[in-house]
C-alpha cells in the first residue's frame, strides 16, 4: 500500500550478470512521473518487499548478497518515506535472508529468516519486534518452514511486471479489470566503454 495519494515506492537492486552492485529504493510523489532515490544505495545488497502500516510507518527488507545472502536488515521510515534508516536483524554477521515479514501494528512485527540448508540449530528462525522494527528478538527456530500468523495478504492494487520485448520493468496500478503503467525502468542501465 503506498502511504498516500500519488506516493509510490519501489525497491530492488542494480546488478551485472555476475554480481549485485547496489540496493536501490526509489520514491515518487506524483504517481510515477518523476522519481528520486529515497535511501542511499547499499553496496552489495538487495532490497525486496515493502510494507506500509499507515501513511507514515513503512519498511523494506534487505540483505547483503556476497558470497551468500547474509546480514539481513530492514530499512524503515516513520515519516511517510521522506527519510529512511537501516536496522540490522542480527547483532553479528550471519548467513540468512528475510523470507517474509509483517507488521500488524507499530508494536507487533514479525519476520522469518531462512538461514539456508544445513544451518546449525534450524534453518528457519522467527523473530518479533515490539518497537516498529528498531530491535528484534528470536522466538522460534525450526528445520521445517515457518509461516507468519496471520499470513500477510499481498496488495492487489499495485504490481511490478517484467516486459521482455522492451527489456524493462513496469510499475502498474489496477484500474478496474485493467493494469495501467505508472512507470517503467530499463533493465540495462548502461554499458561502460573502455
């Protein structure tokens, strides 16, 4: 859910065929006509899911990607996306990525970290936050997949669609039965010439 009329956020990464270079968090205040980078790029990291609880409070999940997904974090805002700050899930460096996260209220957030096959002590970990994602405590570990309760429902008003023929990503908004493009981003940003 975007935090207000005309405000859209998109998260992802900039990468080559071999390596992820930077995360990118984009914001538009005018329905996708113009964009700005809402948070500084994070080297070697990727941003993934975004959730806004209301018009002010929002989160996007991320992790470093080299050599394996590790050091999971959230980038959060409490002013509707004007400013964002990074908060680590772990106190030390660890392999793992955020598989799912959900805030039902400011003081009730949960997330699941997938530590990968063969992780000592359990592959999946459930964490909870009592303070809008500022800090996290582990609540459960399991070798079997964990699910958040209640399971978050994906927003259906917006989507990102890859378009092969134009080599671009389209951010689209539902208008009745149709999807209308709000913005498009080229898959290839440019090529460095030597």
